[in-house]
C-alpha cells in the first residue's frame, strides 16, 4: 500500500481522519538542486540545520515558510 501526503496538506487519511503512516523521507531543495538549510533563530550560534530526512508534513511546512520569505523551494522525495 502506497501512502503519501494528502493533496490538502493535512497528512491525514480522508476516510478515517487518522494520520498517514508515511515512511518516505523528504528534502527541501532550491531550483538548482541544492538542499536548503533552516537558519538558527537570531542570537543563536551554530551551524544551520539542513532540511533533509523530514516527514512530509514538516517538508511542506518548510516550503511554505520559505516561500513566504520569497525563497523558491520544493519538497523532493529522498
């Protein structure tokens, strides 16, 4: 059985309303194919966290957040 992110972005089964069990990992990439990173909040030191090995809900959430900032990105199955 193949289970994927629902079209409406809820990550829930339309019939049962239960969360989908999606074992697929996702990465967030720029149009040139590089994996994007999540920057640290202001004032925090350290390396940026690469947006890779995410579940579907987190990956699509990251894409929406980046697009709000004007950054073009896409969630890609990895």
